[in-house]
């Protein structure tokens, strides 16, 4: 990325992560999964939290997140 022309360009993707333990883990799982194929992740925005309920218990926490990363330019 060093020496590129012009200001950096960022891209945002939207993902839904899940966890049986909480929304923080659900968001972290989404970022962890994105990092497997996306480089230069710079930020995450927690857009929405939802949960799957079975009877009177939450059984799955879901976090809808927006992940921001820098687009790598070819020289």
C-alpha cells in the first residue's frame, strides 16, 4: 500500500455473525470470518442485534455488522 497514488479507498461489506453466548461474540465471529478472505480490515460497525428464541430462552445471538477495509490498489 505504500507509495500508492491518491487517498486510500475504503469498501464496506455487511455480514451477520452468530454465537450461542452473546452479541459481542457474534460480532467478533463475523469479523474473524471476514478476515479469512479480506485484508486491511480497519473498522466494524454494529448495525443491529437480534436473537433466535426457543421457548423462553435465547439460543442464538446474531449481530448484523458492517466491516470496513482498505482497497488495495495495483501499482
